[in-house]
C-alpha cells in the first residue's frame, strides 16, 4: 500500500474499530447489569406488595386477597408469578398467573433473608426468582414460617438487552463510518498542498513552469523555497557551461584563423613555426582561462556551510613559506562561526589570489578579516596590507585580466580579475580602497 492517505485511513479504521468494540462491550455489560438490577428491584417491590396484602385469618391461616394491586399477578401467562409455602413446603397460596407453572420448592432461605435464583429449562435461564422467608405470629402466639416466591420471566429482560445491543452496535458502526468519512475529508484537505507541490514538480519536469509558484503551509514552504533555489542554481550552472563553451569556441576562432591564413600563405618553415607556437600558447591560455571559469562551482543552495578560518590559515601558512624572505606578519581576524556557503575550491581560489597579492606588495603586515551577515548567508572577506597600495586612477584597470599596477613586479595580472569574476558568479561584488595599514584593502562580498 503506497498511498499515505490509504495507510492513515486503514490505521484509523483499525483504531476506531478497536475503540468502539471495547466501548460497545463495556456499555453492553453496563446495560445488562443495570437491567438486571432493575428486574431485581421490581421483584423486591412485588414481594413487599404481597407482604403488605398478606394477613392471618381467624383460623391462623395466611390469606391474600383474590385480586392483587399488581394486575400481572391476576393474568395467566403474564410472566410475573408468585407463590407462598408454609414451613412444611405446602403451597398455601398461588397467584392466578402461576397457573401451570412449577416453582423450585428446594429454595428455603433463613427468616429475613432474600435469595435470588434463576430457574432454567435445561438450556437457558427462563425465570429469575426472589425467595423470602418471614415469621408470622397468630392469635395463639405461635410463630409460623412462610416462604414467599416471586418470579418473572427473563425473555423480556433478554429482549431488552438484545435490542439495546443491536441499537448500540448499529450506532457505533455508523459513528465509525462517519468518523472515517470525516477523517478522509480532513486528510484530503490536509494533503492538498502536497498534491499541489507534486503537480508543480510535474509542470517543471514537463517544461510548463520554471519554478514552484504559490504559497505553501509553514511546514512545506522551506521545501518549496529550497527546491526553487536548487532549480535556479541548476539553470545558472547549465547556462554558465553553455556560455563557457560558446566563449571558448568564439575565443579560439581568431587563433585558428591566424593558423589557417599562415598555412595558406605558404610562410617559410621557421616563420610558420614561430606563428604556430605563438598561437598555440594563446590557445592554451584561452583554454585554461575558460576551464577555470567553468570549474567554479558557484553558490551552493543545499551544501553544508564551510568554516572560513581554517581555509585562511591554510593559505597563509603556504604563503609564509613562499615569502619567507620578506618576514611578513599576517593577522587573522575571523570568528570561528564565520562560514562560506559554496564550493571549498572557490573559497581557496579567492583567498589565495587576494592573500598572494597582499604578501607580494606588503612591507611587513597583512591582515585578513571575514564576517557573515545576520542571516549567515553572505560572506564578506577583506584582505589588507601595508604596501604602497593601488592608486585611485588604477583601481578600474587592475580589475581587467592581464593588467598589473606595476609592470616591473613579476606576475600575470590575473589575481584581481579572477576574484572579480568569482564575486560576480556568487552574486557579490569586489571593492578596492585604502587600508588603515597604509596599503591596499580589497574587499569581496560572496
């Protein structure tokens, strides 16, 4: 069973069936005890009525009126019967309703004691009988014992119990079905956002919609937002790969055209070799640059955040060895909880390029700072040095690939440009200003 709604309904049906079954059994037992108690109270009331109507005559014999206040005693087959026996077991009085009915004369309780017994026809109880022994004194001052038997058929009692049981379980079954129907409607209403989410994903898969649209409940909204971010990142990565391939093809057209024209022009071998080497070097640089751009992972929607401090210490440790002759003192001002939400290689690329430039131009001090915004989604990295700095009129030029602020210093002029491209890839920006240390301060927001 793959449907969650079907599973919930099945479990609910089992729970409700078990609950109502136990409830039905408990109510049935309670009603049976209540009905039996009411029957015993009726027998006791009829017994008291017989005692009140009884009296000894002049011959000291027990007499009861021909017509009793309870009309069922006077009707044959009414189900309510009574009999009085003396201490020798001889019947001294029987109600009209007891015509043709035999009493159990073995029951003889002690004086003042009430005894309830059930008479059976051999298979099931047919009557409930109340027996009571009383002491009566006549005019001769002699005590006489009389046993009163009052009995009532149980078929009426059993019919009441069966009717109650039938109605009870009928209503409980109806309540179970009604609750299941209500729960099915509730589940359908509750699962509506899930079905809408599934339809949205189907529309995205079929190309009918670019993202999940609309608002979802609080429990599903983060899922929908993360899916939209993931889809946006996937489209951005795909577009970047397409752009990288298109740019690579476009960039290679010029060197290929030079090679083709050189071959077609019939250049001398030495001159042709020089042209080929030059264009091959150019093509190699173009491929490396495009591969570097394509390899950048970009912002990761669902990736684990990376601590920034360990990556910075790793880069600065390597630069301390590379620039050991300069004795540069590096300061790290980064809290342990500062993180970067992206690819580790991209973080190392940014830190490596900025720190390498700082070590290259610094006289003795380099400072690296990093912080997150309040939401923890944005990283701001700042690298400063105490070198000569970058003149304001050169700030825009050093952002370009291959441009160096000082042509006499070894390098390729790619560091700032690579960081600039990485900042754009992560939707951030790069700013260059004057550092309080005296040199340049490069700040990148990712």
